[in-house]
């Protein structure tokens, strides 16, 4: 029994260490910035940023800010 447990333990350690067993989100954007050019004061501007989750886990967006 001991001879069976050790190889299984090694395989699990290798999988965890190599990242194969890790599920992580990975966000990717079609474009990261937009330049509106010259804008009159009070003019309403709108833009939609398209992004996707290319990872293997759920992507949670908690905070969005504009600069």
C-alpha cells in the first residue's frame, strides 16, 4: 500500500506545482484606451469596452474607475 501512495502523492504535487490544476481568470480587452479628441464642455461621450475571460475560472469585476 505504501508503494502506491507515494507515486500518487508525487503526481499531485507535480500537478499543483506546474499550474495545471490551478484555475485562474484572465481578462483580455479588444482595446485598452480610447481617444475622444477635442470635446466641447458638457458634451456627452460614450464608449463600450469589449472584454472576455480567457481563463479557466470565473472572472469577478469588483471595481471600475475612469482616468
